[in-house]
């Protein structure tokens, strides 16, 4: 075999691999951090994420409703946030419409479409009518959908002073990123 041809071919292959790495690496780097606002929101990350105190991080997903039949019921999109220190975190879910045209409460404060609440795993009422609720301490969850396709934004907020880490999962049969 011609060594000049082999060396040229190997150099060409090595150059192509290096150029590919330079092009592909920025694409992965862009999705390696949560968004800081509506314009930079993206899909949740596969690994745990750190959020600084007094800050927020944004995510976005698309909910597709099948409107081919008026009788179709929307499926549920499910947003779950897990953290060892859940007390420092909360999340809100905003539809594109609610961000564009906010619903206001009695104090003129914009209201989200929904928010994460502790997952209830048991609810008991004793003989005196007192209720005991058992929740998963490190999990906040929201489930919802609509009779229309739209984008939803999830804003994870850390109102505490200390940083916290969390894992966010967004799923559902009609959810895409």
C-alpha cells in the first residue's frame, strides 16, 4: 500500500474529526445550562442543576393538543422537581398566553398558569374530621394541559440565600422540546 496515500488519508481524517469536534462542541455547550429568561429557555438537563440563591432558571416545552375531534380530551404534561433541600426551591408554570397577557390577582400581581406542589401520597381523615396529609418531602409536581397547542415555560426559583441543586423532569405523551 502506498504510504504517502495512507498518510494523506489519515491526515485528512484527523482534520475532519477535529473540525467536527469544533462545530459540534458549541452545540452541546449551548444546551449545558438552564435559561436565564424566556428567550434562552430550553429543555431540562439530564443531570442535576445548581441554582444560586435569589435567582431563577427557565425551561420551555411544547404541548401539542390533537384538535382533530371536538371530543378529544387533552393529555397531561407532568413537571417534577426533585431536590434534597426542597424548602429552598419552588417552580411556576406559565403558558405562552399567560406570559403575553397575564392574569392579575386582587393586588395586580401576575398569576402563573400553575405551580409545583408537594406530591401527596396519602390523605387520611380521623374520627374527629382532622386531616393528615403525607407528601414526598423532596418532590414538587405540576400536571396540566390545555385544549390547544402552546408553549409552556417552567421557572425554577430559589428565594433563599444558599445555592441548591435539583433535577427537573418534564414528560407527557404530547410534550416536545
